[in-house]
C-alpha cells in the first residue's frame, strides 16, 4: 500500500530514482525489528486504509540529517493513506495515535519530516501545531526534506 501511495504523489521521486527508499516502503514491517519501533495500521473493515511507523527513540529513526541525534524525542515516518481512505480522517487519526504514543513513552517532543510533494500531510502537521525545524532539514538525492517538531 505504501509503495502505491508514495508512487502516486505528484512531485515525489519515482521508485527508479530512489530505489532504497521504495524498498523500505515495500518492506515496512522490517522497521519493527528495531527497539521501540511500532507499525500502526488503520483498518476500514478488513482493508488497510493507512499506516505509519512510530519510533519511540530517535536513534532508530534512520533518516538523513541530524534527527537521529535528537534526545527526549520520538518520531514517525512513512505515513501513508490509501486513496480510498483520503479525506476521511485516517491520516489525522494516525498522527494523533503517534502523538499519544510519544507521550506514553515519556517523550517531550515529536520529530517528523515531510517534502514539498506531501501537501495534505503538511496541512495536518500545521493544524496540529508542528513547527518547522530547519536544523533537521536534509537533502535525499535531489529532494529537499523538511524537519518539523511538536512540543509535547
């Protein structure tokens, strides 16, 4: 599901230009082998409507830039919602679940990244109070990736 979602983002790199990233999406369950990492899945009936990977410890986050050095913070990556689930609050519910998981883990901040192509996700983050954190920005291939923090 996540490969299809990210492949369909206008302006997002294609699988042939970012094969490692798309391999990570295809093998998303493998992220949960890391300590403190959980895959949250939203279901509609028996169908997967969306998913996100939550990292209780930023040391396991695995992105570029300086995010993995963040202390007292949790993060999430790979948020995606099936086209059928779009506009029905699935992504917002997954984000809220990550916020609650970070609080339950005793973290003081939640760190995330987004790109220009992820317009709907950025709108959710802004509405929820995530603030831009340029010190977390990095470039993946030729694509700028923007950091955000939410104080908990």
